[in-house]
């Protein structure tokens, strides 16, 4: 009997006892949190896709339940696997990775001393903690947009999400009730405020690292979106002002020089400072089957013998009601000439160009937040809080708009309401296919418009928000269905 | 000069025996005894002796001399009672056996046109249920001995070849092509297979025995006989049944009607009704097609097999050696299996009391299969050849007029169809199978060396010390290539290669002592130790972006490469075991087995297992032998056993540890929490009870066995579900929590109905019943769902039910008033579905209303589902008839099974109202003029009313069937002819495999088990009874020839 053989040590897996033993392993774990947030079933593709296809800009072409048909035509139920169950699971899997990491940072603090760790490692730990807090806030915010009634519905008084804040590693603590929407938002803001303090000003000089790892501006940018979703416009303005100067050039004055890129096209094709946070991919680390933005939106078939690279799961809605039919979206707009491809009479979104036919398929970054959104968040908050045709807001709106449509500047508006309409149209044009459409509908508590043979969904409808997945209802006794 | 010889033949009891064959020795002259046991024949002057033979009696030779009248007394053939049975680490006489062991001889399966011997065991032994889950060559069958005996671990029996446990189950890295390690063993080399079922028989295998044990013994040479034989067969395989799908005209008419109805639905609620009736027979250029897609996918496959073996022996040495070659082409294009094998078995007596020997076999296999969507988790794949031919529109052509494949990008081209949503050419996003078939390739090539050497030293008379060291080294190279040509799903091309090695060594040392004390105390003792170490490694990569279509292999040039399929595992088992067999005068029997096992994967390493049994051979009692019925009721043995065995088969090597895994965040490496360990994890145990009897009538002309069994499986290792919001990896932690029970009876009977010189008829059959009940699961009220392809969840396992029962909402059929599908909800209300025909607001789900038109919420299987009984057959068995008339033999083998339910998911797909083609019975759908129809009113895009999006009872069917699995007709050449050319035996036969199928099941094949294709996973255990786009079994016609010298 060879007793040592009875307790073999795996050579490809780490024991949980050793993962905080060196600075390199802690750094690997930090990357691990991001890798969970950016999985294709969450913020690496499907989250953005689901938030777009719920609304009116896209027409489902494949009738495939795996690629969101039930999201598109509002026939989801608690057992819907590829959307309701998987998105929830992916979001909370990321949250627990973050929580386990945070717990580990505390539990292993005694290890973080020389000679293995540098003397100033406490500062690094602070940065890691900031990244974890930021990512946790991002996950909770994202899940709220699908699984809970909007904040605007009763000032956050409706049922939110179970707030999991400790690292789960054993079989205890299974049942946990839903906190209110407001409570979850409070936690998100607590995390983001803490993250702002903990995060580094920059992650060095690498553009790639600064768009794929959080820094101080990332937390601030997300706060503008969170406050906007809560209707706390003064807070949006306060946070956005940290990043957006009163006048052009629109570049953040501290931290990473996030700013408005000169071309909207290169935002999606090159490293840039407009992208504040995006989910990165490589051919070795792709979004996974049927999660890729390009797979959903690029046209199928081929043009002149060259495959178009997508599967055309969703085409653009050219009918009245869709943004393509809006007079605000000029034919010469760079966002139309570059991002809309017409094939066989159908229009497709070409924002994510690395389809399956390229030498590096499906490596387009999935956008999470970019500077143009912070500008428009600020602009909208100014108009809403002042209920006036705010001049700075006009400046910001036109900055984003004229970048792509140089002759399309708005001179002024007859009313604040007209201006808000134009701003919402601009958001639809600017962020088409970036996952913001549903978020904008939810925060304003307006109907989800219909499209094709699918009717509109009113805020009073049950399916205005997604059902709580059956997988959670069957295992968490304190869970309450939507 | 001829002379007439007469006589009478009786048994030792004096009663006459009819039907005894009487032959003049060395001739064909002979007769058989009449009803009074009398015979009369004419013998030539040269005749020297008569030979008397009859089943159940020892053949007797009597010299003729000058006599003309004979009174012969035959004695019962104790040899048949002395039949030796292979048991764990030894052999035992069947007469003294108290455990439940079924024996299947190699001969019974030798001519079956299969890839691996396990496929041929269907219906052959009681208690053994074998399912062929699909018709892809060399897919491992699902073997269940006395039911499913685990949920998360393997329920596959331990397979032991010549004493060394072997690998089982599909290990291919590719979802399209399966492999089966058991196919490395040439079925022609098998002497016998014993199935160990109860605790007494299996406990000696302790921790690995919960699912039963199958011991395979290969042939060995016999002393004094030199033997050469050659066996061959050739076969042709075809599909048995395919679906009858609509032709182009029917398709176009139906789909346009569905669009019309959709517009009507939209108009009725005041919405735009702009959908286009875009399905057309011909395009603008007049090009039309009426394609039967099956024609591109099925074929008649040709197979052949050749086996040559030599065997022989002297006083000191005996050997058996063989070479085998088989190449088999399946009924599906590109589906092929090849094997080249060689074996050498040698036993050599070095000294009087010291024997050494070896068993060694090498084989090389090749598996090739297109993606059928039947093997891995691909049942919904848009490239699965099980699904594509029934789904693709028939009005699309496979090829363009210029001969190029009809494609558009990755998809098949639009043909004449316009998308109803926008009136533009309709590219449907499914492959054109001709591109896939011609260019893509999926193979799994295996090589295995397995064998052992042993030394056996007889220390004292009856005391043997034996050591055996065995190895089983197996490798598989799995390769996939996807073309970059248009119509393939991979526009840039892709090649994936994986290489897997399974390396095992096994060392056994036993001390065996057999002795008879006094006259009647027969004792046999065994103590032993066994160690087994297994290392499994796999590495691989996926390359994409082929530099040029010139390259079709992984080694060509590509622009990208990604790591894929890496795996490294190791496990170790150490065991100490012992056995005592005692019997008094072969009348009172007792056996005790004990085993202590330590296994590396568990947190609590060691487990103790045992089995004990008693037997009583009533017919050995003097009172019985002397009684009047004793001569008719010749054998009766009562047995009973109880014991506890364990299960570690299929458990993850490091499941008990809390671990982190490294991955990628774009180009950066990561480390993340990947497994929540359990420091209490230990063996699953199975408490097995068995009581039964063996009987024989009429000098054992009629023999049989009966047993009642109960397996109580305790400490089932379940993935205790954690709330997904906890975010624990896999949302579960493994723990020993559940329990489950299998009970039933099993019986087998063989009867020598008639036998005389010219004609004989033997019948044998077996029947098993099974009742499976889940007793406890991880949490109160838990329902464990099993997914098909990760997309559909028809199977649920719940306490009080059998594992994996189908949970479906109850369909009440079609509402004659409006053609809508009606479903009864849990609260009793009936709701109906009208696709895109209602705007329910906050009061319901779009499309669903009550019968009086009020908005309603959609029914769901979890809330409204009804269980539809077990998915495991509750009764099954086989029935074998063998007839012989002179030189002609006829065999009819029927396998049957039933009591189970099948979720026919394929049927729901076949009636889906998206652009998919439908089965022709959809023509019987509701219209204004035809209100009592089988199928609802067709509405374009409706995937609910048919069951695609909702598991419903109209697609649940009973799975009873009887299959004429094998019919064979043979001719054996006469001895006179053969002896003239120095041939010992020769037989020519024709055979049909899977000749007839009797079933009410409406799908292709009631045996299809879409989730039952893997040996080790929950899907195989608790996901049975699902038919989702898998291909059915083939019918194979073979012609064979055996010759021996």
C-alpha cells in the first residue's frame, strides 16, 4: 500500500490554502474576478444583447430560443434557461468570486509582508479591494435592470435582489430574502463610493489595461449611470462633473484621460480613451458559442463570395418606431454609414466587425461604459434637474452628435421636453447595440415598444421585468417570485 | 453383413428415457429411442460400438461384440452440474454457488455484427438491461444491472477482463464521434461473460460493485487439441424507419397557411398584419426543388469481419492466439468503425506445482462519424444529421443548377423562400448538409494494450499463492476538421486535435486454500490484496483560420490556436479482501466475502464492504432423491444473500478538495475559486438483498432460476444544490445525502423441448422486473432536473418517484372551437394558446387565455406539470428459440422491454410552425372546415402549441416494444464431407439483426435515449427516456462462414 498515493495532490488545480501565498497569485485572482464579470453569458455579450433586443430596435430572424427569441417577444418564464436562469447564475457567480476574494484579502492579511510581498503591499490591497467593490456594484446594478422593478416604480420600494456580501464556500446560508430595490442601490453606491477611494488613479500607461481594469474614473462613470437610473439628477451632475469639463475638449482632468474620441468608428476598432470599461476577448479566450455580439448582429450569408461573418440572429428594425426610421438619424451620419450594413434589403448592425470570417473571430470588446455616455448622462441630468434648455447640456449633446453628423448640430429646443426627446433619440443612435436601451426604458418607467408582430409591454405588465428564475425559487426558501 | 440391434435405454432410476440418440460409432447410422425408451437399428458387420447420448446425461459408449440386444442405463451428467463459473478472483462450481451469477457464453454473441461485445448482451441475461441509445457505430450501450444504482456516479457495471478492471464509457473529446474502450476487445476472443449481481457475488469487488460486475474471460488453449479456426461475416446496414416529412408542395401550402393565420391573429387585436406569404415552389428563375434530405444522409453500409485463431496445448503449455480484422460502415454517411486486434494467451507449467502465464492483447481502432447530434450534448445542434433532414425545407435544393452547393455564408441558401417578417430572401441559418458531409471530418482513433502476467505456486496441496500484475494502457486521438468553405458553420475553418491516455496498473496477490475435511466438509478460503493506479491525461488544441483550403488536418497552417480539452487526473485504490466458501456435502452452502477499500478521491478514504450468503440444495437430500417426485423434479437449490457494496465509479478525482483553477482574462492568466470541497465525502453504499432458487426438471431438461432482489443505495453522492444567488461554483456541493431503492424479480428458464437425431428445439428466456424509487434527496421537496442538450428539461427526479420521470403539462388536445392547444393547469383551469393573438397586459402571458378568452398566465412544467411514470423499463427480457433439423439450424432471438415512458421531443420539433419542415401528419390540423383534428391551427412562428417550448403530455408516449433482434439460419456441412478434406467443422449462415420491431411508439425507435450516451454522468442515470433528434438503430443483414481445422 502506498499511502501517499491515497492523497494525490492535483497538478492543475490549486488548493484554496495557497492562493494568497504570493503577489502574483493575488494578481491572478484579481483577473479572475473580471473574467467572471465578462463571461459571454453576462457582461461579455448576452447582457448587452438582452437589453437591446427587449426593445424596438431589432427584429428577431432566427426564431431560436437559445439566442433570445423569448427575450425579444416577451415569452420568458421562470424556467427559461438561456436567459432568465443563465444570466442570474452568471451574475451571482461573479458576485461570489468577488466576495470570496474580498474575504480572502482579509483572512490572509498576515501573509502580505516582506520578503514575499513588497513593503507597500497594503496600498495594492486597497486597489484590489476597490476593483472588487466596483465589480460587485456593476454586477448588482446589471442584475437589477432585468430582475427587479425600476427604481422609479415606488422609489425603490419594490422587491430587489438577495444581497450576498460574504464569500460563500460551504453549504450554509442558502436562504436569503430579497432586499428592496432601494437597499440594493444603497449597497451599490456604498461600493462605488468606497471603490472611488480605493482604486488607483490609473492602471499605468496601457490603454488596454485602463479599459479592462477599473480605475478611479471607472467608478465615477458608473455612478453617473446608477444615479441616473435612480432619478437622482443632482448626484449625476456632481459625479459627472468630476470627469466632464464645462467646455471642449471633453477629457477628464484627473486620472486616466478618458475623453470623447474624434471618431466613433475607432471606439470599436482601436484602443482608445473613450472606452472606460469594456470586456476584452482573445481567440484563446472568446465569448463562447452564441454569446458573441458579432454573431448576433452581423449579417449572415456572404457578399461577393466573402462571408458576412455573422449569423444574423437579429436585424435592425427599419419600420416606423425603429431608430433607423427616425429623422434624427441622418443618412450621412457616420454611425449609419459605418455601423449599418444593408444585405439583401435587410439592415444589420455592424458595430462589432470581428465576425466569424475574420482572422481573429469574435474578439470585439463588449462595451460596458464609455465617455460619451457620461456626457449624455450629465446633459440629461442637467435638463431634468433644471427643466430648461440647459446650454451646457446642448453643448454636450452636440459634441456627441456632431462627431458623427457634423452638420446635424441642434441650435436650440423649444422646450426642455423637446430637448429630452432629442437626447433620448441621440442615446438610441449613439448606443445602438451596446445594451443601454432597456436601461433607459426602465429608468423612465415607460412602455417597452413593440416591433414586428410583437406587441408593446406596459410598465404595469408582469413581463415588464424578467421572472425570478426557477433555479433560485426552488433552492432559496425565502425567495419571492416577480 | 448387417445385423439388427435392439434395446432399451433407461435412467439410473430405472425409468425409460425417450428420445435418446443411438449412433453406430464412426458412422452416421443411428436412431433414437421411442416413447418407451426402446430402439432398433441395423448395423454393418464392421460396427464395433454404439454411442448413446441425451441432454442432461453422460454420453455412453457400449461395445457391440456379439450382442444384438442391449439394456443401457444412462447416468445423469454431473458435468453440466459441475459447470464452472468464473467469480471474483477465482472460479467456483455452479452447483456450490450461492451468489447470483448469470453466464453468457462467447458463442451466443460471436456472430453479432457489433463493434463491442457489450452491445450483443441485450436481452441475454436476467437482471441485465442494455439500451442502444442511438444508431451511431460504436456508441457505448447503456448497461444497467438491476436498475440505476446511482444518480451522479456511474451506474455502469465494473467490467473486468481476465481479472483486470478495464475502462468503460465514451471518452471522446468530440461530441460527434463516440468511442468505446470495450470495442478494443475482439468479441471472437471471448470464452464467457459472467454477470455478478447480488452482494454475495459482487462484494469481493467491494467499492466498485454497486452497479454489478461483468467478468469477461478470454479463450485459452486446451490440452491435446490443436485447433485452427476462421470466422468471417459480411453485412449490409440500412435504416429501419425514417420519418415521413412533407414534400415541397405540402410545405409551401402549409407554411403560407400559417402566415395567413398569423396575420389574422394580428389583425384581430388591431396590430399590423404585414407578414408575407413567402414560401414558394420556385424562384424568379423558375428553379424548383423537392428535396428528400434523408437521401444525402443515409446509405446502405457494408461491413465485414475476419477472425483467425490458433490454439493448442501440451501437458505443460497451452496457448490461444488470434488475429482479427473488422471494418464496418454504418447506415449514416461517413460513419465507420475499424479494428485490428491480436491476442496471445499462454499458460505454462514450469514445475509440477508452479505455473506461469500471460494474457496480452493489442488492438487498434478507428471511429469516424459525422455530427449526428446523437452522441454528445448536441441534440439541438444546427448541424446534427439526426435533425437537419427532418427540419430543412424540402423546397430548398442541395445544389445550385451549376452544381455548386446551395449556400449563403454559413447557412444554406434562401432558395425561393422569402422571410414572412420582411419579405426578403430567407436565409434560415441552418447548414446545407452536403457541405458538411463532403468536407468535415470527425474521428477518434484508439490503441490499447491490455493484459497481465501471473505466477501461481502451489505451496501445499490445495494451497495456492498467486500474484497477477496487469496493465491497461489506452490512448485515443480525437480529431475534428471543419472546412472554411461556404455552408460550413466555421467560415475560417477549424481543426481540433486531442490526445488522451488512460494508464492503469493493477497488482493482485491472493492466497487460496481448498480442502475437504472428513468426507463432506468442503472449505475454500481466499485472502488477497489488490492495488490499482490510474492516470488519465488529455491535451489538445483548437486551431482556427485555415491558411488555405489545401489544409485539412491540424498540422496544416492556421492563424489562431487556443488551448482545448486539457485534463489531468489520477486515482489510486488499495484493497484487502477475503472469502470463505463452505459446504457440507454440496448440500448446505455458505459464502462470506469481506473487503476493505481505500480510495484517493474521497475525503474519508476507507470503506468496509461485505456480503454473505447461504444455500441449500434440497435435491441433494436423500429423501428427495428417493421420493417419487425427485426423479422428475431433479434439482432444487435455495439461496439467499445480503451485503453492502460501494460505489466510486465515475467520481471526480479531486471532488473532495476545495480548489482554484487558472483561466484567462483576455491575454492575462487568472485564478478563481472552482470547487467547493466536502471534507466528509465518502463512498456511496449499496445494500443488496437477494433470495432465490434454481430448479431442474426431467433430468434438468428444463432448468431455471428465480430471484427476488432489493438494492438499497445509501449515501448517494449528490450535488446538493445551492441557491444560484450564492454563486458557489456549479451551484452545488457534493455530499453523501440521497437514497434510492431498486426491487424486482428476475427469472430465466431453458427448456430442451425436443431432441432427436434429426430435429431439436431449445427454448430459453428471461424476464426481469424493476421498480425504482427515490427515497431521499439532498433537500426536502427537491426536484433534480436533467437537461437535454442543456436546453430542455423533461426529466425530473423527485422523492417517491422513479428516477428522471417525465414532467409534462397536461394537454387536453385541440379546442374544436378555435383550433388552439388546451392545457390543464394545476388549479384545474384550462388555458389555450393562440400565437401572437392576444395582448394580456398584466393579467397574463401573450397568447394564453382561458377558454372564455380571458388573459391567462402560461402553464409551466414546474407549476402545472404531471409526472408520467418511469423512464426505465419496469419489465424487460429476452426469448431465444433454436431449431436444428439435420444440418440446418435456425435461431430466433427476441428482446422485449416496457413499462416505461418516453418524451418524444423529436415529435414536437416535427410539428413546429417556424420555417421547419413537418411530419406529414401535420396535414391533419385544425381549420374552419376540419374542426376535429390531431394538430392545432397552424400559426407561423408558433413553437408552443407543438411542444417545442413547453414539454407537454401529447409528446409523452409509452415505450413498450418487442424486437426480433436476431434471426439466423445456418447450414453445417456434414462430417463425412468435412473429414475427407480434413476440416473439423464448417458452418455457413445468414442473419438479420434488428429484423422486426413491434411497438406503438410513434418515433423511429423506442430505444433511443438522447441523454443516455455517456457512461458517467447524471444524464445517463436520470435523463433516460428522451428522444430528441437522435438517429435510430440500423437493420443489418449478414452472411457468415465459420470453419475449423
